[in-house]
């Protein structure tokens, strides 16, 4: 195979095989915004409200408003998981796509968890 053809074939192969990895790795989901939240407490009580996410450098500020109550937390994103420590417990959410998060949360000291879905 002539050198010019070999180089061209090598470059095309590199682009073809690297494309799925590059496409997957560069998928960007913009997290800041206001979400509608629907959840279930560990005791089975259902609730709805809003969650506001704002960027604060390397972390995210997360504020839940459920009825007249407000919870504040700090989140970290690792891959497609958003973990949040808040003034009452911990939560972890799977980022399904930019408009849907699904997760579980637990109050400090609890043996049970609640569930939430965020949508926008």
C-alpha cells in the first residue's frame, strides 16, 4: 500500500473508531435551572414543589421549595450522578437527560429513603 494511501486509511480509521467515544464523552447536560419536583417521603406521603439549581464554581447550589418549607444543599456532579448534601440529609440523582432527574434521598439517621423525580 503506498504511503499516502496508508496515511489516509489510518486517519479515516481513527475518526471512525474514535467518533462514538468522542460523541459520548462530550455530551453536555446543562444542570442549572428550575425543575418541578414530585416525590414520596420515606413514610409514603406524596409531595410536589420546585427545585432551583445554580452553579457556584465547582459545585451546585440546590434549593427545594415544598409548600412553605425550604431546604438548601450543595451538589457535586460526577458523570451522570448528582449527589447533594442538604440541611437534613443526603440525596443522589441519576441524570436521565437535561430535563429529567430521578433519585433517592434520606434524612439524617433514617433507615428508609424517599424518592424524587425532577422535570423541566
